[in-house]
C-alpha cells in the first residue's frame, strides 16, 4: 500500500535529497510525497488529508517568502497536536541542521514520543532512520489491511461451491456483501493458529463477471491468498478425469484479430497470459509426488466414480475463454497456440488478471480445477461432482501448506 509523506522544509534542495534517498532505499514501497516550504502551506495540507509520516524542519518560515524562524517548526508541531482542525499524522520526525539548543529541542520532541534528527549534509544516518520508518509503515499497513487469510472463488454454486463447503472449515450461513454477491465465512486451525476463509461465486460463469467478483472481494476483504476452485475440460491424452490442474499459467485462447484468410472469420491469435504466484507453483510441484495423499483423496470420495484411478495434481497452462468448448477441432486450435496447455476453462485468466492488477498488497493467487470432460462431442455432466470434490481437496491441501509456512 502507498505510504503518504509530508515534507515540511523551506529548502527545495533538502526536500529533493530526502525524496530521492527514500525512493532509492525503498524501491518496493510506493511513496506519495507532498511538500510544503512554510507553516501556512503545511496547515492547508494537514487540514485536507491525513499523512502516514510528517518530516518537519525545526527552522521554518511562517509564510511564503519569509525567512525561517528558529523554533517555528516546534510551535507548528504543538499546534497540530492539540488543534482538532488538523488531521494528525500517524508518525512525526523532526529534523534540524543546527547544533544550537539541539538537546533542548530533542527533549521537546521526545515528550511526544517523536524523534529529532540532526540533518547533517555529510551524513546519511538520519536518512537511514527515515527509510527504516517508511518500510515499517508500509509493512504494518500491508499486514493490517488483510481482513481474511483466504478467499475462494468458484464459477458455479453447484457442484463447485457446494464441494468447497464440504471442507471442515466451520462455515457460516449465507451472508450478503451487496445486492449481487453472497458469501460464506469459515476458518480452520493449523498448529494452534486460526486462519480465516471466505467462499463466494458470481451470478454467472465467464471472464468478465469473474474478474469483477475477484476485484470486489480483493477490495473489501484484502485476502492474503485468492484461490479459484471448480471444474474444467481436460486435453485428452494429457490428463484424466478427476486430475487436479493448477493453472501455472492462465491465458486467453480467444484473443486476437479476426481476419479473412485463410477463410473469412479466421482468428489471428494474440494470446495474453498471467502466471500463478511462483511460490504456489513450487508448492504444487512438490505435492505431485505425494501418492498417499492422492490415493486418500480418491478413497474418501463418497459418490460413484467408476474405476477411475487416484487423481494427479498437475501444474500446467490453462486456456480460458468466454465460451464452453465441446468440439475437438477447437481444442486442436487451442493447442496450436500453446502446445503445453492441459485444460480449458472460463475463469482462470480473469482470476489471475484481477488478482495481479488489483493493487497493493498483491495477494498470492492460484487456480486449481479438476477435469470433468475432454471438451469434445462426448462432453457430459457425469463427472462434475467428482471433479468439484477433487478440486476442493486440492485447494484445501494447498491452503493448509501455505498456513504451515505462516502467512
């Protein structure tokens, strides 16, 4: 999340030096810098908005184009501290280039638990202290912004969300976020720590609606992890019914340009992709060898799945589009764009795009969907419930593994 900074100093050169140094030392922190060269200008800013950090020079002009007064900054600090007209900043740091009366001035700052630094031209120690404070502000904001640990998105209520709600995660009844979104809240305990979860689904399937839902959930709940669970079509010969496909990369197979050759209406593809969080891809690759867990998933299924073998968990590209595919020729066209693609769905790309572009802090995000058909003429609903179950079990295992690594 951005850190808002107000620099009050009558020296443009010093303000520029502070801003440049903090940007250099904190490259991963978005710093929103505002400046004022006198007390009058600073008052206007502090009446208008709240700042995370105020850096205040002690020798400060009262108005523009006036000479600085030796203790005007301290008087200004007293004013904004006790006057309710001002939006008090979260942190205040005083700076001064003068040695005279430094100990007395520092005692005045310390009464309010704020530090006062000597801003020597030849020293960077005070700048390093500012940099460390900026980093602390950003880190604490990131941690407190997360209202839940995990958010799980499905495309369908049944069988996808119902499979997630079968997980033993102390689910609440339905709760209403707004006029178009319902969700369920739950939690699980791992090593004596409780982790919070929400689960929700959109009004209909598809890229646009899924993207809007993920954006909404990200803004309202700021989850540390966003996961998509559900069913997908698999590429015959690469995967089997029930296999759990973690979209290492989600890409759009319908993107491109419609051209007249080699035949009218031909698609000249221009696919775009987002990758899952790297740490999740590594985690899933490690889970691929856990045969005992995969066999246990198959054994605990309560329904009828015939003689299907234990599922596999596979990290591979997943193609997303706005239409349901039930045509072998279309699958072959998709594979010509990305030959390593193992599955086809309608939401993974939207979940990844909305998660990646939803602002700081960026959550971890992944999509695991299980194969229920092969997107050809034999497509039917026979294995949807089983696939939704194995997908939910994969999400469960990945979430517990993330919790084990202490979010």
